[in-house]
């Protein structure tokens, strides 16, 4: 058996090294010891040593660190939401997109841009707020219709309803884009997904949602284990399936909505990371969820780094990279799995 | 313990289960039977709390299950569902451990030594300990069934519900699983309620059976009452024959394959031409197996046989292991042991007598070989013959071209035996020790075989035509055979005195 200590040590090592590398690499490269000094000074108010360029302080603290942390938070949110959805829906190919949650959040965000909505007092927070709100609204509507179709709300009914809503909301987004004039560039840029030039403010937006949604899911790991053997089985084991299912779906939607709000649609993270984590460390949700958080954060930091360095000084949307990396990795996993089964 | 009170319900307003009412006591093994679509699984789902009841109540220890939380219910009642495919590669131990969920409170409860002990104990009992670190998905259906049984048992329930637990299992696993459940029921008071498909397995293991038909109760009773030919024919629309299990006091049902005409096969009639007689043996071979009741050396008891061998052995035949020797003999001469009734006699086979008697719509052929060297009076035998068994001296074969009931078989034997006693009286044969009238010899054998085709004959007492023919036929053939025996003895004695 793989020891738990090893699982967490390796995962954390991956996360920390991607963070350091991502902060270090860029148009101006900052050596790693310098990064540690700057963070120590800015966060813990330690005396900063000599020989640190003030320009580096600004690059690290104002530009790269918030960007890396935002990428990490988005990756963590998408990965844990994906892990929970996969367990709940007993489908290793499920992710936040399948339930229409991402599309819902996108419609909220795109509408905000298109109609140029600005809610008083919220100001800059209007877009994330409406995004999360429409994500939650979408999951409520999906569940409502699923219940209309099938009183016992079987997983298949939820997936089916989710897919229908996903396509429907997707076409609304297309419609808005078709009607768009000058805001086109802004909307498309947002849709492709990016964590660049967001700053600390966006870190502050996503963090509370990640904490709430993450804790909700971490409190349901045993239930997720039971439900991955089927809902009837879970109920026979003593799980209050109806209640737990609602909690998990709500938590997943909050996480997805928040991630979409701050970074647009970034695909494949919620699909590939939980799948990969399960392959590496086993399916037990008690460890799968925290490990997905760590690995998802590291993964998105790494892909974001690629997105801004691969054709530097041009910056690619990170959603393009996750898809470019994620899709082939995913295909490989599938083929390997098929082979193993065939044996 | 478990009470199902006037329960009705189903899906989307369609009543599938209608007014079911029964109760199961602690430690009872309760079976639910019924044809496909009779509502068994729906009833089980309602009992386990998965499906809401439209009417009635399910009570455990007089508390309605709707008043219990999911966790409380899971501690009292566990369910072993039909196998469904697994999606994630949990290890066997992880899977079994999930059964402890209901015993954990809240988020911060950790895995205790008690949990570990129970899990290890149950894995040992279900014989899955050795692969506890493997993935569940790697295992066969039979092993997965045991893994999920272990998961249900670590819930430490009072009641275990099972939906066709022996599906996907081969014979040995079926027995192993049901034995395990029965042991748990007997020794630990686990109440077992199982949907079963196999009527005969249900008969062997259940203390009580509910037979469902179209969502309604057809019977709730002892297996012996539920598994009646009439009820099963009616509910399953299939003809079956009820027979006692040959080793234990439980009924078993036999299917009748195909149509009646196909079952009977080619018509046969046993007659004199089918006999072949040599100094070594008298043989009758039938193209179709005959239903036979006999006291032969091989093929004794009841069964279907097509070869009948009466073998001559020397008077000094050493028969310490006569059964084995007889089997080898039959095999050597090309008679398959499984299809043959074999008898032995020290009598010279020339002393045989046989004839075909015609009755109204049936016929009887009787073959007798008789010698009365050790004739006895059965009512005054003081010391049962000690030492090696001696070969029979009056062997009687009765072949009936007709269809006999079980009663007719037994009555045939009574009638034939009565006729035998009469022959011995009329021939003035005395018991060598007591000098009283003999009734037979110490090692007589009899065989009644019928084609089970044609006319049905219910009885064979002396008041019936069959009884009369058997009585008369056995009397005549046996008397003739004994007369041959005496004549030869006399000649032999004459020759030796000379």
C-alpha cells in the first residue's frame, strides 16, 4: 500500500516547485532564493536582505505571485469539483461541464459583458457575482427538471438534463457572440479562459468560495465513497442520499461558478486531474479530494506558465493549453484503460 | 422482529405489490419466490426503504422503518443487492470497510480498533481476507458477491435482505453462500430474507417461503406446503413433479422437459424375445430405460434402468466385497453400471421360468429363478445370518408394460411376496432349522420394472387386474421353477447315489 505521507509529500512537492518556477520564469527572470526572500518580507515582514532589485519585488509581489495563486486556486476549485462530480455521478468522465454548471456561469459572465451590467456597490465584482449566481441558478434548474423527469433523481437523469442544458446555454452564448460588435474581443478573450492581469482582487473573489465549497466537499468524502458504489447501495449503507447529493452538487456549483467567474472557461482540469490522481493514489475520496486540490493547483500553475512562455512575448489563453495538454493525456489514459480491460 | 403489514406500492402510481402481509422471526431464513415480474424485487425495495410505500407499514421490532434515520436503519438492516458493474478500483478492504459507515458519527469519527476487528473477522468468514488489498474490479462475480456480502455483514445488522444472491455463482459458491447465511441465522440469530430463483434451493434452505404471483400473496408457509405441484403449476404455468429429497426431509421439484409425447420416447414392449439366457446369466435389455424398484446388488432402490442381469455364482462365492465385484463383472461384459440392475444367485439358471401375461391394455412378464436350499420361516428367524451374504435363491422379476404409480409398485411387491409364500406352502418347503413352514429364502431379491408408457395403473393390490395377474403369474412361474429345481436335484441325487 502506498503510504499517505508519500502521497501528500510528492503532491505538495509538485505544487511548491511549480509555484517557484512559475514565479521565477518570465520576461525578467527572478532567481528562486530571491523569490523566497521577497515573499518572506512581504508576507511575514521579515527583513529583506541586500541585493534584491526593487523592480523584482514589484514583479514578484504585484504581478507573478497573484497570478500564480489565482491559477492555483482556479485549478484547485475545478479539480475538487470534478473529483466530487465523478464520484457522485459514478462516471470517471464526468466534470463540471457535464452538468451545465460551467455554461451557466459563462452565460452570466457573457451577459454581464454584453449588456455592460454594473450593479451599484459591486462595481468590478459584478461579473463574478452574476457568474456564480447563474451557476447556482443553473444547477437548481437542472435539478428541478431532473426531478420532474424522474422523481428519484437518478444520476442518469441528472446527467441527461445537464447535457441538454449545456447545449441550450451554449447556444445562448453563441447568440450573444453573434450579436456582439465591439465587445467581441473582450468576450472571446474571456471565454477562452485566462488568469492573466487579474491581480490580488480576483484572488480575494475566488478564495471564500473555494473555502466554503471545498470544506463542504471534504465533509462528504465518506458519503462520496459510498455513493460511488451506486445510490441504492449508499442508502443501504446508511447514507442520506438525497441530502448529501444536494450538498455535493451545490458545493460543486459554487466552486465551478467561482472559477469560471475569475478565469473564464478552462476545460479539462476538472476531468483529467481527478482521473489522474485516482490512477496514481487510489479512489478513496478521503484522500482523493485533498490530493486533487493540490495537484489541480500545480497543474494549472504549470499550464499558465506554458501559456505565457511558449510563444513569448505572445500570451496564449490558458484554456487553450489545458485543452492541448489535457486532451491527449486523457486520450492516452482511455486507450491504456481499454487495453488493460481487454487483457 | 420484521413485520410487513398490508404493504402495497409500486412506481409512478402503478401498483406492483398488492397488500402483502407477513412476519419473519429472529434467526429465520425467509424465502421470497415468484415468477419474473411478480413484484419480488419491488417488495424488497419497499422493505429496505428505497421505495416509498403507498399503503401499509414495514416494522422492525415494532418500529416503522419510516421513523428511523438512514443510519439507524442501516444498523438494523443490511441489503445485498444484485451485482452491478463497478466504476472505481477500490480495494476489497476499502469496500468492506464502507459497511461501517452507519456506525460512525459525523465527520471527525476515526477508524477504531473495533471497526478493524469486525472487518477482519467478517473478511475471514467470507473467505476474502487473502485478497483484501486487491481491487474489487479484478474479481469474478462470485468473489464480488462475497465482498459485498462482507460489506453488508460488517454493518452488524439484525436483518439481511438479499436479491437473488446465488445469481452468477457456480454450484459450490451457491452452497457456500447459503450455508454461510444459514449458519449466521442459526448461530447468531441473523434474520435472512432472500429472493430466490431456484425453487429447490429455496426448499433446502428456507424455514418459510412467500410465494408471489402478480404482486399478490399466493402462499406464505412452510416449504413443504408452498412447493406443492398444484401451486407451482398454477403460479409458474409449468408442470413439475414433487419428490422428496433422497437424503434429507425436504421436497424437491422436478421439471418435465418438452411435451408429453416427446418425453415418452419410442414405444417399447417387454416380452419373452428380449430375454437371453445362458448358464452364466439371464439378461434382459430394453431400448428405453424402465422405471425400476429393486433389491438387486447393483442398481438397488428406485431408478431408471435398461439392463437387467441375473448372474449365476458358485455356491461358495466369496462375497466380502460383492458390490464392487459385481460392478467389475458387469463392466467386463459390457453392461454400463449406471444403467443396470444386477442380481446374483447360486441357483442353476436352467431352473428358470418365465412368461408374458396379457391384461386389459397392459401386459406383465414374470421371470423367476428359484432354489430353496436355505429356506426360512421369516416369522421365526432367531439368529440373523452372520458372516458373508449368500447369493439370493429366489429372484423374481416383474416387468409391466404400463404406467405404474408409486403405490402400484409397492403393492406389486406385496402381492408377489404373498404369492411366493403360497408357493412354498404348497410345495411343503420347511425351514431347515425349525422344521416349520418356510416363507422364502434368506436372501431373496425382487424387481418391479415398468415402461411407464400406455395405460395408467393406479393400484396393484389383489383386487385389481394387475394384482391378480402378478399373483397368479408369480405363483405359476415360481412353482414351475421350484419344480425344475427339485427335478434336477432328484436326478443329481440319483446319479450321485449310484
